[in-house]
């Protein structure tokens, strides 16, 4: 059997050699590329040969280009597709061809270009009787448009159908009379029609608007049908067009969103849906409202009702996102889950796509997609209202509406949702992925000129603070669209991304981290003091014991042995520099406000602009006193107890002129002078450090003692003069160096007014000198004007709310009237802050009151407060003017040691006292300049004082 089978196979193979074609070595596998458009009207595109083929006799190309049809006046005898069509000419008495092309028929009127019978408008063409028998002559029947029937010919002209209801309701006929308005195939009376508007599609990213054929056809009619007839699909279609325009709204124009707002506000009797105040009956829910500060309330007020957990019996790691989907005409399509990549344009496996909705999984997906694929996959936009599904305790299913942050939304031509301040955001509800429809200009069947693609979709999930059960706030969907100018879809590409992020409030961890860092900074300052004491003491030890010894017992360390000592000095300088920079940053970022106690005196007549008349107005309070006090505060910011230039020159004088530098030579001589002709030993770095640091400290201490004992007593005390200036100017200073700790300078004038003439000012001063008026203290019959303050958290929160408005550079444009400006808003905030702090000092706010007390002795020694300001703030009497701690004046010890270490480090590096002194003075001036400039900017921003007046 096996042998016989083998012979049979061989025989078949031999036979096939003569049947199957052989491949010639010279044969090629290429042929010309032909496009269907390249075929002429008497050819069709052969989908098998991928080439143009001729049509038969009396034939031409059909509409698709892939087959042939008979010429006008010819009927089909057979049709097998392609060129397999046989045509026959119709007789002269039956020149027309039936609609299906198979029969010839006599027409009652003219013929169309295709050789078919044509009827007048309002008539239908009848070619067969009710049982399908072909009539010898076609007839045209007029549809009955009377009140009994209200019929009209359909779009194909082969049936009479009932008129569109708006025609009947408006004119009681199937015609829309001239007194009414015909739009989008609907008829409306002029009284019910919305106001006229433009109907372009706006592409803000490209900075252009184009006339949209879709908007021109259906925007007006959708708005009218929604408002007049409460048509649900029309309302949805209107909302879709608003979403296609990025939910953008401009008071100056009446576009899609303007029409939506008009319908929502002008239609009477609209109830809310599901108790949601933003959701009106019959209308889609598009916005959360335009109120300032509404977005933070929506995003972080009410937690999502369901809990999530990674492990355990109650494990819940799947977020069940669902969407209500609508087509562009407003028809509801279906409820659908987001799994399977509904919102993800990038293709991937279903497992990877669904990983985006696994709770706790940070997700990132990016890809590049050709525009041609997008046009093919999304010919018409689909709209989604997104929800998160959950089950309550009774196992009932509910859905939670998800807010959307559309980055392309414009409100009065401003991209408010791109602002970092969430209080300015306008949250929306409905989204789409691709809009290839509104960018079609003249023909809805043509290629769009512009398309809009959701290139950035991000899902942000925030954890509720201090939660122990996996509670989250409602997720926020952030979406950004890109506008594409379609030129060559096959060569154009677009990058899209989809991400899921999980966030929590990092304020508490940040505070804890800042606390640790500040502790380390303060510890660094204290550690520096230890380093300085040890290094100076060590240097003096070697200087004294080496130079003064009679019987030799010690030798100076060698240069190699000095390396460790030098490293200690370097560490000390690094730590002190860290402390100095921290103090510098703290001083230029304090919160400060000048409370003006002056009140208007009387009224004046003031001309009314634009009216030509006058009216009575309150006398304005002069701002010059505030400017003057602010300028004086700016001047004392860098006042020191020593003169840096005198310090450096004096140290140089003793080192270079007197000859103290010779004590640093590595020899046994204690003489301050050396014979130039004798051998000069090398310098010891330890001795140079000892001599220079000792001189620097001694000269600095002498200056400080002279300043405190003599200069401040008999010449000038700028700190106390500033306090006196505040009293003379009727200005108090409220200063917060930390979140809830700061200082208060009570400058309220005991005379009631400070804005007065010279005679009254001198009289007031004379009354104070003769004790004929009350004392200046905050507490009656006391002199205490300066206080350390510890304010309550409630007081701080109220202060911050006003302060945020005060320093805001650009307020939300949607809240400003045409005549208002951001500066005027800041003026209002300044007056609000002035009034609030003044009333706080006057004990007006009982829920934010304060009391005054002295610090305990231990509190003064340790520099801390044992009592926390829980319900009431605390004012500690402060006779030592400790508010100077936010100035150079109160940090002289830190500055002196920093300058000392800077001088010594430079000298140890280059062995040159003159260069060290020059660089030390230079860095002092540089930091002083930076301190003044940054301090001025901070002062101007916190107090609204014009920086040009701070000199």
C-alpha cells in the first residue's frame, strides 16, 4: 500500500508540472498605482485588478466609481456589477426611466439630468400602483396640506408624510410664512425666537473662528426648539454645541454657550433636577456655576460616599466609572462603563487599558496617532457625562457626578482654568474626544478644515485629610484639547496622553518637615557658636602658650596637622552661612501691615465727573503718613549696631599697620615689628586665625558697647524713634514673623488726629510733655507700645483671607465690572484689612479677641511661650523692642560672627588680610542691597505701598 501510494503521488506531480504556471526569472511583481479618482467618466475602478476598466456601451461611471450605470434614456436589461451591465435605449414615447432604472416610462413633465421623471415642488412621483404594477405613464400627486391632513412630500419625493410639528403649530399649514422664521428645517414665530447671534466655531488655540456649517444649520433651531417646545433632544444638541465651543462664554457675543445660558435663564418654570441647583429641567448639566471660589467647594467639601481599601475583607480597588453617552444630535445612546479604553485614544490591550481604573495605581499612557486615523474613527463626536458608581449600605446603586476642568475654556477671552488659583476655575460636566464636525465650513460631507482632539486627559484623585478608611473626594477630570489645521491627514500626527494621579494634602507633612529643617537651622547656628568658641580658644591657646613660653614645652602644629583645624573653621562658616541665609529669607518674607487710625474730618464739595455738578463727599484721609512710616521702616531694616566699614578698616589697621599680623609668624618672637632684612618665617594658619578673630571680636564688642551706652543715649536711637514716629503719624504696625507669632507696635495717636498743621502738632507735643493727655500705651494709663503677639488660628485664617485678595495681582475678570480694575479691588481689600485689624485691636470681634499679659521669667530666659493661643490671642508686654529681631539690628551677634568667619575663611584660603577685608565688606554691601530690594518688594506687596516711595 505504501509503495502504491508513492507512485500515485509521483504521477500527480508529473501531471501538475504541465498545468501549474512556472515563475520566470525575469518576471516582476510591480504594476502602476491607480487611484479611483483617476478613472474618467466612461471607466470604473476594478476593485480586483486595482485599475481602471472601460464601461460598456451606453454606460458611464456610477457615483461610487466602482461600477457602471446606464446613460440617461437607457434602461437596464441586466446588472452583474462592474462592466457586467447591459443597457437598452428607451422608445420615443417613453423617454423616461423609472427610479430603479429597470423600466422605461412616460413622464408627465420634465426629466432630470439622470433621465428620471421630475415633479413640481410639493408633489410626489407615482410610477406603480399599490400592487406594484408599472403604470404606462407616471403621475405627479399633490400632497394634501390642508388642516385635515397636513401632509407634504418627503425628501425622496415618493411619499406624502405629515408636516413637521413646528410648521403646524406656528402657521397651521405645511408652509412657513414670511412673518415667521425658517431655520434648521423648523418654523418659529419671531416672538418665540431667541435674539440674533453669530454662529461660528471658535478655535482659541489657533486664535481663529470659522463659519461652521453645523452651527449655521442647527444652533438657532436647537435653541428655539429647546426653549419653545422643551424638546429634549434639541436641548441636548444645544448643549453639545456649547461643549464643542469649549464651554466658552463671552458677554460681548451671543454664541452657543450664550444661547444655552439665555434658554436656561429666560425659560420660565424650569425646575432643578435631582436637587442639583446647576441642573435645570430639560437641559443638560454643563456648568457648576460662575461664582468665585466655587470650584474648591465642589472639589474638597463633600467626600465620596464609598471607601477604598487595598487589602482585607473589605478590599475595594476598582473604581466603577460610567458614562451617559449622547450623539451630536442630542440622542441618548446608552450607559457604558469606561473600561475597554472608552476615553483612551491610545490603543493597547484591554488589561492595560483597564489598569487605569484600579484604585491606587498611578497610570500614564502616551502615543502618537495619525490624523487620518482619527478622521476615520471619529467622523462625528460622541459626548459623555461622567459618573462614579457606588453602592450604599442598603446595596442600592447610586452614581456621583464628576467635575471636569476644561483647560481650553475661555471666560470673557481669558483661560481661567489655566490659572494656578483654583478659586478662579469654572468646572464643567460634559466632554468629547474628537470633534471633526464643527470645523466643516460649507458642506457637512466634506473634509473638515479644523478638528479638535482631546490630547490631554488626566484623572486626579485626592485623599480626604486624616482619613483612616480610604475616603476620597470626587475625582477631577482635567482635559486639554488641541486644535489641528487639517492639510494632509496622512502626514499629520498628534500626540495624546491619558493619566491617573493620586494626591493627598501635603501641608501637615510639609509643616513637620519644615519644623525639622528649622530645628536643624537653629541648631546649626548654635553649633556654629560652639565651633567659634572652640576654634578661637584653640587659636589663642597656641598663640599664648607658644609665644609666651620660657621653657619650651609646645611646638606649633605643622601645616599638615593644621588641616583638621582649618576644616573646623570651614564647617563653622558653612553652618553660620546657613543660619544667616535663613534669617535673611525669614526677614524678607514677613507679613506686615500698617494700620491707619486716622479718620476723615468733615466733608467737602466735589465735582461729579460727566454730570457737570457737585456733591458732598467725605474728606479723604492722606496716605502720605503711611508712606512716610513705610519708608522709615524700610530704612531701619539694615541698621546695625556696628559700622561694617569702620570694623574692617580698624582690623586692617591693627593687623597691617600696627603689626599684629607678625604674631602669626611661626617663630618665638612676640614683637609686633620685623626687620625687613631679617628672615621672615612662614605664617601659621592657626595663629592668623587667632589674631584676626580676636581683633575682630574685640573691636566689634567695643563698637556694640559704644553704640548702646553712648550713641543710642545721646545721639540717635532709630528703633525708639520709629516707635515715636508711629505715634506721631497715628499708624500702628502689625507684623507676623511666623504663622501665628509676631509683633505689634501701637502707634495710635492720643490726640485722635495726626494729619494736622504745625501749630496743632506743636501744641499736641506740648500737652504730652506736660502730661495733659493720656499716655501712648495700648492699655490705658500705660506707656507700653510694643508687644510680642501670639494670635489664634481663627484670627490667622481671617487675616489670610483678606490678605490673599490684597496681594492678588489679577482678579478674576468675570467678577470685575467694565469700570473696575484690579488696583481698585486691591484698594478695597486694603481698606478691609485696615478696618479688620483696627477693630481687632479695639476688641470688636469677641470670637477673635485677645488679652495682654507679661511673660514669665522662664519664658523670657528660654525665649518661648508656655501658653497656646487657643480661643483668644495673647499680647505679651515687650519693653525690649524685640520686633527688631526681624531687622539686622536685632541679629547683630549673628552678623558679627558671620562676618568674622567670612573674613577668616578668605584669609586662610589666600593668606591676605587686605583681600579678606575687601571681600568681607563687598559681600556685606551685596547682601544689604539684596535685603533692601527684596524687602521693598515684600513691603510693597504686603501693604500696597508704592515701591517708588521706598528709598
